[in-house]
C-alpha cells in the first residue's frame, strides 16, 4: 500500500508500506515538476500533473532505478541518472559517493532550503542509531558525506522513510553526520533489536 507524505507547497512524496519504506518525491518550480527516484503508484501521476508540467525524472543513486525510466518514458521527459548539474532548474547537486559500485548525489534547493537524498540519509530504524531522528546509510557511517553538513535545510526528504521538517531538521543532519562513526556500536545494537522484531 502506498500513501502520500512530506506535503509541501513545493511538492509531495509517496511512501510504500514495506519494511524499507521506499519513498519518492515530486518537486515543482515555476510550473514545472521533477520526479526524484520515483516508483509507480496509484494517484501519483494525477498529483504530479496537478502541480504543473512534468519536466524531468532525476535518479540520485545508480541503483535506485525503481520505475524512473518507465515514468520518464510515460511522461515524455528526460531521465537524468546521477547527474552532476541540472541546468535550467533551481537545484544544486552535492556529491555523496562516487565509487564504481556506488554513485550518488543529493539534491539541494537552496532557495527553498529543501534537501533530497536517495540513500545518503534515511529515517527508518535501519539507518538510525539510538535516539537519532535520521541517520546516514550504514555503509556510509565510516565516511559520511560531508557535503551535506552546514546547509541548514528546513526540509530533509529521504529515499527510505518520511522526511524531517522544521527548524531542527538541519541540526539533525549535522548531528547524525558528525557522530556517524562514533555511533556505529549503538547502530549495531539497534539493528539487533530491529532484526529481533522481524523474527
């Protein structure tokens, strides 16, 4: 089952009711709409068109193909896979990972203070350590993406889980990244509890 989340003046998200809580987003600027790491779900296309004219599909992570290509073809818009720049948009792209197996960027909309991440950050228990409201992907805890620090976003939209909103969102990002490595033991303890709950 899919439901809508992260309702903003600039767009919305939709989330899958599953263990990893896949989440996708649509953002609109000047009557144009971009879909970010999307997957197909009922009612999404109608809501996208209600925001404006579809302008593109952005895939932030090389392995987050999801339904990006299919939706780009269906909407008749270009698909950008882990782009370095997005000319003609209000978005800036920030580096997250650039290895052969893991290529990822994050999207930053400075005017609206909206940060969108694929796997760099998440809010589901699998990502978080202790009392964190969000955390870096477990495989990024040793070397968290420093480009995401100091942005002071008001909205943090993630690829797994509902986003974080409000004046504390930026502090939550900075705190999670600053202590990512130190909290690995705490994350491991939480992971054992999560796996135990699945048993």
